C-alpha cells in the first residue's frame, strides 16, 4: 500500500464518501451531527487506507461543489449556504480527527489526524 494507490485512474478508486456528506453539511452549518450519521461516515473512512483518506475527503468536497455548480471563490451558495469556503475546507479536513482515524502524511509513514492538503488545496 502507498499513496500511489489513491490517484484517480488507478486500480483503486476512492469513493465519494456519501456517508460523510451530511456530516460536513451539518457541522459547517453549526448543527449537531446525529451519532448514527457520524458513525456511518467514520465507518466509510475507516474502510479507506490511511494514505487515501484525505484524498477521499477532497474528492467528496470537490464533487459536492461540482454538483451545485459552485465556481472557485464563491461562498454561501450551493451545498453550504451559510458557510465560507475556508470553513468548509477546514471542516472537511478535520473529519478524520473527529472519527479518530489516522492519516499518513508523507512517505516516511508519519501520521496525523487532520488533513492539511484538504485545508490548503486551492480548488477544494
């Protein structure tokens, strides 16, 4: 296993994490996330390699924006009507920490719990 398994077009396809979409929407809009909804999200993330969890969250966020036709730089529209884009990205980046699921941050195998690449990715 390794980071090369996570790229689109490879044998391993990253799912769009349908169980995490409501978690992101609820958290971002300041609502309480029901335990069952969070459990579904965390289970879906747990089934993904630690190398690929941040990429899966980025793919989920990207697909949510595309479904709502949101352009780069727009805020307060589409999937997250009350949430600034930076807050959406930080919320998505922290889902791994909320689920207490480690991620692998680099080739040395060093781990973390918050996805820095999701939070800083310009198009996310």
